[in-house]
């Protein structure tokens, strides 16, 4: 089993100007190749000297409050704060603050226009421009078969890799434990979104294996991007469900970066404790930086991949390695592409795919026009920049479906390009620094403030930043409910500002105590990248518009068009149509006119091979499971495997920080006689 050994890891005194080097070595798990952690990782624990190096950067950008209590911290706490600050590059902080001051500072004159639809009635359509879109329903069956054949050929030749983006905490739902991707969304089988996605991948591999004349089974590696907030839940979900029938040696995990959270009013970095800033994952577009900061991209190159299919983990109906979509992009020689659906209405909370025309050269794109994304919170502002002669409904008529295609050499070419930040407004609990009482071991002389509810949340009892974030979210919910009750009793209260007490204990008493404040819904902003932003650099970025009812069922909120109940209802309707098209009939019609029908992805990918499986009348609910699956409602679809879970902050299945040099020439190499070669 994998272990974490501390070689020099005992805490010791630090010099004022230097740093202590702590080495942690992880032993290889020989039984599970995906847990290859035979790397010695150097962790630099900074003392005061480390914070002094950050002080200049923070002072220059008006963020000196971050080090307000630095002089009273011990080596462990100051080292943790220095480690967090070291992950924020000065250039990145400057870009974030520039985006806060002026969201459009990177671009002079911008206008948005509707994507141009390709006319497939012509004999040949080879020249494409940024944002060109194809409506799948308008394409002939012959062309679709051609694209499907191209996609299947790429899968058979093991030229395709899959990247699942599972690092988001989805603050819109207030859920962090477990993440939405691994949660029970209400299906009869109790499967998660992640389970459906992985089983669709396995189904495509099974289909290609049956039709392939070669004896070797096609291989599609799966790369799962997690974050510090989701990794434990996601990795355990894979292990507990037997990797959903996939070859565990083809599943890799890597960690995305994070961004500091800022106050939308003051532009100050939010603090969770006096020695910890509030950080959140840096968005779906963070996959590019995350792949190149680890060995993931190098591993992809070593496997000979030509392209990647990148998917978010909030769409219950997403088609993993869709052969038609892959063939569409490869047939048009697109450098990148995405799937979109028709936008339901102007009030829909969704991210928009559109075309941006730039009058002056922008530092985030070379072309005068490029495919781009307008996030849901940006639509109102961007609507004032719609191209003359177009309406908001036409320019912003396509919703991003969270399914993207990228060529490998394109990603290699744009790895160092500057992506623009989207400032996503969110409600985040942050420490009120003015309320902090630094006790340094003394017991507090006064109880928690009278305007707070509940007992003190002792953050020191939680070992990781992710755990402290989770508990703050839970306490925020309790404080919000308490305030709602108070507001009902006192209707004259107009200001909504939930607060709850927090503190930090150590061996000799209380270190500090203060108040955590939960402001209004848009009190904070998170700088994020979007995956479609990576498409801005290409003049061959295209889109395919797919059927809303067949490929888009997002789970992003508690209520409305993006709630889990709505997503499950869309899946039920789709699978009911599959059963009825295959000759199945149901016994009765429910009062709500909704049959609860679920077909396992291991049985059918898009309704194929179902004829003859349904004899007589079918009951409601109806759940058709695949081979080796348990009965409906079982929490484990496949046989679980044992995977070690170190109870330590470093329990990430991260890749090597840098891979060994790989000899890429086709000429053979022979060791020299001296043994040095």
C-alpha cells in the first residue's frame, strides 16, 4: 500500500532570512499503476524571510492587510501563509486586480455577433472561420456516417484522450461535500454524473472493440482534473466503484490551480483566518496550465495522442468521445471545437458561445475575430456591445454545452499565451480582520459577539484548507437560516449580513478568536479561466450545435432549469424514447406524465442495440442495468478495489513534477562502453 514517509519532516527553528527544506517521499504502489508516486517532493517552509519576500508584492498592490498579523505567527502558521502566497505570481495578481478595476482593460473596441452557420448543402465546405457553427440536425445522414467513421478510426488508433474537469466546488449550489460530480442526483440506479460519463466511455470502447478487425482493444486514457477541494471525494469515488469498468492503468489524476478570492467592493484579498487567504479553483480553463505544470501533457505525447476531448462534469447527458463530434472536427481540420445548444431564454443562467470582433489588436488574441465565451454574469454588460444590426437573442443564442475538442499541437502552441480572467461573483464567508482578538494562549475575556449565532467554529481542528472551507460553508448555512428566522421575527431588519464566531486553538489555549462574515450574494469575486477561452487564439475554432433534449442536462443550481430534478427528468424522457423506439411499452402513465426510465450507459450509448430487450409491458420506474452491475439503488455498480488513502494533506494522486527526459528519436541508442551513456 502507498505510504507517506517524512524523511526530514520534523518542525525546527527557522532563520529570519532563510527557509527550511522538508522532504516527503511517497512509496510506489506496485499493485495500482495509476498511483505511481515514486517522487521525492521538496516543500519549502518559509519563516519570516518568506513573508518578507511577499510583503513587497502585497504592499505594491494594496494588499498589506494579508500580513496584518504576521508578526505574531509561529513558524508553522507563517510558513503556511507563505506557501499560499508563493502560488500567486506577481504578474497574475496584477492581471486579477486590473480585471477588477476595468473588466475590458485588455481590449479596446469589442463587439459580439452570432456564429456563422456552415451551409452543408454545398458539395464541399472546407474553409472555416473562427466561430463557424454546424447544426447537427441539418446535416445529412451520409455526412454524419462519414464523421462517425472518422471518429471511430481515431478511437481505434488510440489517438484520442479524455479530460474530465472535476475540480469545481460549485458555489452556486453551496455544495462541497461531496462534489456535484459524485453526488446522487436522483436516478433509480443511484449513479452519479461521473459514473455515467465513465460508463459511456467504456461503452464506446466496447463498440469499437467489437467492430475492430485488430485483436488489440482500443485504448483511450482518461485524465481527471481535480482540486484540493474535490480530490479526495473524486478519487475515492473511482476506487469505490471499480473505476467504472475502465482499465485503472488508463486513469490519471492531476490537480488544477487556484485563485485568491477578492472583495468586489474594496478589491482586497479575502481571508479565512489571519494566516490563510480564501482560495478557490481557477475555473475550467485552468486545465491548460494544470496539464503543463505537471507531467500530464508529456504523458499524453508519449502515448501518441493527436487530440483531446475535454468535458465538464456537470452535464448528465454529455457524450464522452462522441465519434460524430470527433469526426466533425477532424474532417474540417479544426484546431479546436466545442458543442453548443440553443439557448432557452434570455433569463437562463448559462455561459454563451459567440464570436467576438476586435477593432484593435488584443493581447489575448491575434485575430480580428475569434470564438469566445460570455459567462452568465457578463451577459448583461456584454449585451451593450452587440454588433450593430444584431439582437442579443441572435448574438447570444448559443449555450456552451461543456464539451470541447483540442488538437495536441495547438495546446502546445498556446501554453504560454495569456488567458483573460472572468470575475465570477459568489457569496463567500470571509474573516472580518477588525474582529480578530489575538490571544496568544490566553482565554478570551468576553464571549463571542452578540450579533453572531451558534458556538465557536474552531478551525484548528481541521487539518486541510479544503476541510476548513467545507465547515465554513456549513456554518454559513446555519448562520443564514438563523438570520432568516430573525428577519421574520423583526421585519424592520434590512441589512443581510450573517456572522458566526470562529477561532483557533493550540496546546496552551486560544491563539485567536474572531467573526466570520457572509455578505451579500455578490460580495466577492473569483478570478477564473473558462475552457472556451483557450479557443480564442485559433482561426480554426468551430462549433457543433446539438439537440438540447439529447445532450444537455446540467446540474448547477438547487432550482430552475439547471437543477438536478430537471436534469434527471430530461434523461428519463430521452431514455423513454429509446425504449419506445425499440418496441417497449409501459403499463400505465404516471400522474405527472413522467416515466422514470433509466438505461445503463453500458447497455446503450445513444439508443442502439435495444431492439428485442423489452418483452411485455414495463413497470414504472424501469431501470435496465448492464453486465456486472448490481440491482437498482446499489451504491457500487462494479466490484470495488482497494486503494490506500493516506490521512494526510498530501494524499493527491498527482503526477511527477517533471518527467524524465524521453528520447524521441527513431534511431536506436546504445549504452557507451564506459557506462555513461
